[in-house]
């Protein structure tokens, strides 16, 4: 007996000779909102489908509520799934879509009517119950898909990239709705996405996956502030972190990293570093700022992208490109010289051999 | 000043150009689509109309003039056909055999097509190709061995011989059509039904079949047409007059009548074609309805 509600233990999966999951271990607490995030093909959707019972397990174990479900059919796992394509039954009205699972499970008619009414009222579908999915907008279809999951009163909600088919504005709205629904129901939720903004904004716990392995598990800001390895550092954050290879050099009581082009970047202290140690110097774009004085790093601006509330900038640092942000309005133009200040308290140092955080 | 003039002229020129382009586009569309379609409609409907008009003519009128419309239209030929001894039995035979040769192949091919479309098993593709073999081999080449086989089984001149051969001939065609339609139903919809607790039968009944309904109707129409129009097998495997179907009876009409009466031949033809036309029109509407209501979206 442990604290976890959903547990993956040494989970492996391969399609033919291609191995897609290499021993996944993960514990998900009851009522938490866990987001599996990673690039396409990292195995996150496969993991979700295995949890749902739609993909067989090669080896390892999945348990839900302390019950091993490896051989339990999908309908008996206590899960409900929302698909990327919504997967609504196109020939059935919204009401029939919502009630289908209850009808299949031979629920009493009054219970079906009550559940449909309840889900429709939570998701503002009451006026659309007689419509066919083809007569609904993208957002409404998404709500029906969620309603269909809701009526089953599952122990675990599974979402497979549910917002990918929506436009940017609707995506933000639905993101908030899903989060609000989770707060209301407090049901354990596993949510798959490749969108790091969704992962950061929605999750209690983010699971970053790559190439069939879990790279890091933690609270969104914890992962953002302390990425365990180069992959996580580069994957989370937009624009992504600057990762600059170099070697450690010690001066007169000071420490710095000398880049391959000879430029010195400051380090706050020596720490456990050795002289000449090869290192990757990571700094997020928001931790680099335009300096007012001329003491900073001399650079030439190469790209200025005003995004409204912030400006994305690219700079040339003796042949190396640096990305940084400014929340102030920037009047400079590409080609202008400038100076940069790096917030050395926010550095991330990585071992180039192992890719792990130092 | 000249700039102002240009500004005024441009919209007028633009309008003229756009209406010319519109006209050209419409003409091109008519040439590429409208004209071939019109030709096709004439090509298919004129023989039927011609037969219908000929069926309304007096027995000897057809020899006297080549006009399209009858001089004094009469239904005499139809009365003659309906009075032919055995005509009712032939219609019954045709309907019975067609109904069986539609329902049974549909049931078999729905199950087979679902398996081919959704389950991955060894030799799936080869099996599906083998399904086509009965359609590839010329039907005439099957007649002698089939006749031999059915004689040995004692099935000649029974409905069974027609059921077996018609069903065997319809299953491959409808299976191939349905595999395509079933494959086009998104896999996620079926997975969603699985999670919702539907077993294989319920998925097929409540999800797959309603979505692929236009495909089922298409397969049904083709089975009906095959069964209704079939000629080679019934000719080879049936000898008794009472076991004939309409196409066979039509074929033998010329010999059985003694006197050449083209009005009667054409009336018989029209009466043979009419039920099929009605079925076509009814089912075609159903297919269009189900597409319009979004069942296949």
C-alpha cells in the first residue's frame, strides 16, 4: 500500500523490433493533474493508451487504485479518455454521445438522464443536446468529448493532446476550462501534450519524456528552474535556454567560462568546478538583459521581434548566437551594437559528457 | 489628375475582367463536366426510353416506321406479358433469389470486411486478394464444372443452386467495398466505444455500421443488381421453366412466342428493369441523406 493512485512499474513497450518505452517507473498521487510532455514520438501517447488498455503491455505493470490492470479490459479500468480528434460518434446526437457508455453498461434510464443532464449543465451543453457533432464548433465538440468522459465518473481521466485541433484563442479558453473542471472534480488526471505551455500552466506534476524514457518529474516551476539535464533544459521554455559549450577558467579570485570563440562569461563562484573543466553554460533568455553601461558583454543585435508585451532578441556574441528577452520596449534595430548583463544567480551548468546538471 | 482617373477606371476594368473570367470558368466547367455528363445520361437513358416507347406501339408498327413516339400508344403488350403463363412465378423466383443473394452476402461480407479492416493477422492481404479470384475468372469458364458439381450434388433445378452460386459471386464484391468503408471509420471512434464498454458486436452494430451505412447501401445495391440481372448461372444450372428468373425468361421469350412481337419483348424488358430502377432510386436517396446528415463526416 502506498500513496500513489496510478503506478507504472518497469513498463516496456515495443512495436515489432522497435522499442518505444524502456522501463517507465512513475507514481501518480490521487487527485493530481499530471502532464506527460515531450516531443513527437517520445512514447507519451503510447503510455497513455497502455493506461487506457488500448495497447497491450510487453512487460512491467500498471496499477490503478492498488489494482494491477495489465489484463483488465478498458471499460473495467475506471478510466475515461478524451482523444485528440474528439472521437465523437458522428451519427449520434450530443445526448446520445454522452449517454452511450451508460447504455452499454445497462444503467437505469433515470440514472442515464440524470448523468447526461449533470454533464451537460457543467459543460454548458444543455441547449445543444439534440445536435449532431457535425453541427458543433470545435470548442463545443471538445466539450462533448469531455462530457462523455465525465458521465462515466471515472477514477482517472486520460487526455490525449485534446487541444491540438483548436485555434490558439480557443486553446487558451479550453485549457482554463479543463483546469477548472479538474479543480471542481479533483479526479486524478493524466494529460498528454507536446505543448510546454499547456504542461506548465495545467500540471501539478510535469513528466518530461524523451525517446521512451522519463527525463525528469516534478512541479512545473521546479523543473523549469532546475532542469536535471540538457534535454529538459532545452525542451522547456520558449524561447529556449541558451546552451553554450566552453571550459572553466579561474582568474584572480573569480571564475568564468571561456567559450570556444574566446569570450568569457561570468560564473558566480568556483563551486566544485575544476580549472579547464569542459562545461555547458546555460542561461535562459529572460535572465539576460540589455545593460545600460558598457561593462557588459559587447554584442551586435541580429534580430528584433516585438511580441507586444515583450521583445524577443537575437544577438551575435563573436560568432555565437544568444537569445534573450526584454519586457521593456526596445527601439534598437538589427545591426546595432549593445551590451548585455547576465544574471549569474540564474545559471544552469551541465556536464557535456553526461548531459547532466552540475 | 491622371492618378484620379486611373483610380476610377481600375474597378470597372477589374469588374469586366472578373466577369469574363467567371464566364470562362463556367464554360470550361461545362465542357469538362457538364458535356460528358450529358452524353452519359443520353447514352444510358435513350435505350430504356426507346424500349419503353417501342413497348407502347402496335405489334406491326415497329416494322412500318422508325419514329420515337408511338402512333397510338397502347398497353396491349403489357397485358400480353402479364398473361404469359409462368410470368408471376418468374418474378417470384427473381425476387426470392435476389433477396437471399443480397441479405446473406451482406451479413457474411460485413463480418469478413470488419475482420479485414480492423484485425491484423497473418496472410491478411493475400486472403483479401484471394477473395477476388471468383471475380477474376470468367464466369463462362465456371459453368461446365459448376454444372457437373451441382448435378452430382443433385441440386440442379433447385433454389439452392441459385442461392449458392449467387451468394458466392456477391460476397467478394461486397466485402471489398465494405473493407474500404470500414477502414475509413477513424480507429479512435472505435477505441472510444471500447472504453465506453461496447464489445465487438456492439461496436459493429452501434458505431461502425451506422457510420459506414452508405457503404452498406452501396454493397446492397450492387448485390441486388448482380442477383436480379444474373444470367449465365441460371442458364446453365436451371432447365425447368418454373425455376427460371426474369432474365432467363426474357431470353427464351423469342422462341416461346412463335410470332415476332417486338412490343411484347420491350414490355417484358421494361417490366424486368423497372423493379431495379425503383430500388436504385429509393436507395440512392438514402445514401445521399446519410451523407448530408453527417454520418460519414
